[in-house]
C-alpha cells in the first residue's frame, strides 16, 4: 500500500544529504519513498532471483450531475498485483517470462446505477471481488523477432490498443464498444481472460504481426452474468467455441532496437488493421426461427441463430507535433473504427478519436491533457426490434471526455475528469424502454498509485 506523503523538512537529518540545499532535501525525500516502495525489501529480494513484483491501486469518485437514471456519485477502485519471473535468472533459459496477475475490485458502478449509458464511464467498473486475471508464459525466439505466449490472457492488453487513448477514464477508450457487446461475455478482456495462444512476429523494424486463438467465451456459458459465472477467474474452459484474432501493425519513425526514442527526429506513428472471428452461434437480434419478430405475440420466442460472428477494425496513433526531437512536449492524435454485422449484434459500429498534449506546462514533462470522443451505433435488427415492440428505437450514443493526468509524485498521479454523453442508452431508458433519458454530465477524480 502507499505511504502517506511526508514533508521533507520533517525528515531526520540522516535522511538529508545537505539540509540547507532544497534540491538535496527533495533527493532525500524521493529516496525514502523509493525505499518504502520496495515493500520492506521484498521487491529487492525477488529481483535477485529474477522476479519482478508490481502493485497498483486505481481509485476514483465519479458523480452524475444531470440526466441519466438518477443524480449522485459513486466510488470504485481496482487493486492489481503482477508477478513476473525471468527464466534466465531462475534456471538459465533465455527469453522466457512467466506472468501471473490478480485483481481486487471494490466500490460501486456509477454507469449501471445512475447513468444507463451504453459506453460506461470508467474502465475499472466491474463486479466487486478478487480474481485471477492473467497467468501466461512467453518465450522469445530468433533474436527476439518471434515470441509466443500461452496461457490465461486478457487480449485487451495487446489487441486493438491505442497508445494515445490510454490516458482516458471512459471504458471504451480501452476495450471498445463492438467487442464489449458483441463478443460472448464481452470477450477475454478486463476483468475476464481466457486460455489461448498468441504469436507475435517482427519481420522488419516497421512491421509487427499479432495473431492468436483463444477460448470463445471466458464465462464458459451464455447464461447469467458472465462475471458471476466466472467469479474467480479460474474457469479454464476450452469447450465454448474459439476466438481467432489477427492484427497487422505498421510503425513509422519508430526507434530501432538499441536506439533511443529521440534518435529518430521524425514524428512517430503506428497504424493497425485487424479482424476477429468467433465460431459460436449467435442469436438474431430481431427474428425468431419462425421468421416472425421476437416482439410478435405469435412468435415462438426462439431467436434465429447465425453461425459465427466477426468484426474488422483499424487503429491509428500519430504524433503531429513535437517541440524538439529531445523534447517531452508533443501532440498526438488517434482514431479507432470498428464494424460488425447488424443482424446478430447489439452494436454494429463504434468509433473513438482524440488528441493528447504531453508536457503541457514547463517542468511538467510527465503530465498529459487529453480531449476525446466515442460513438456507438445500435445494430439494425436490435433497433428494428424496438420498433416492433413499440419502444423508443435506439440509434447511436456519443460521449465527450476531457481529462488531465497530473504526476504529483513518482508514485502518485491525480486525474480530474469530465464526461458528457449525448443520447444516453442510444435514446432509450433501460428502466422503461418507452422513455428517453436526458444527456448525462459526469465529473470526478481518479488517483493512480504505483508501488
């Protein structure tokens, strides 16, 4: 856990090299923080045998100031512990890494209780509890141009990732709306994961290919709440179809191996094109096996089934300005587009875009200020079912977010955040589908502690 912040002037003289010099006071202060961050010497002892222990705590308070289901706030938090083992130090095998991580989720979910939005306000919102997250082994080959990862994996750590989108709070800047709603159980992404194998190849410095195959449903069933069906992250299931995913990445002006990031004066960017396919059967969102609308009183109520499901996507991250080749101050932009069939999926299209300024003020090289937006479109058959049932017909939902990451200390980051959602629920109140909700305004503060 994090220690309380201490004023350098209150430290004993033994902790200060030269008390009269402010710079050395702060040096002593950060030295003490680093010693405390060693968790009583545990991290140093582990490092000696090739083990790395990381502990993070993300906590936030978010408040809905208008619209949605109801006004009010909620606290939620996420504790993550990750242990990595280097097989070279452990038993002499070069290029191997064993990774085990667990999460403890606490607090309440603002989005489900007070917002009613499709695109949830926070990326850490999930059912409370403690669970295994990932447990995998990775081995590098051919001078690190090839590596293979096998085991329990959360694919949102590698696939569909946008570098510049990672600074935001809203869930959909991380794991987008299309896989969140269209993959069974939301896919093998936080807080769930699934057994699988991933291969990564670097044929050139500029090109990377990622490909993997995973269990098709991390909950192990299509019934009930997926997070409750796999409450502890230990459903090592391989009997619910398969998820295939591949991604081609192209980097421009990227630093080569052994080269510093600023050695290449060009503005760096990464462009990704990917697709996934799930082999399970997927229910039609409007029609039954008797070809009648599921809202028709004469329908047999059995949804027609479609064999398989798929999506294609594109991600672009590009730095568009940098003060100097060795300067931290820079501006980056990103966009991510995803599409899926509108007959078997709730969400048929989603998009994210934004801009991030790093080092916005002099002396604040690790701070970032970001503006972004997200959009999710309801599939044609789901919208058609609304029409058949006499409900408000859902269409699209858009949100805007502004956030600032302020690095208060090397281990503590503060992040004020504000989000505005237009047409929440894509135009339909989840508590009464015949009604519309008002636009939501969410404000809050997140803290990130890293030990």
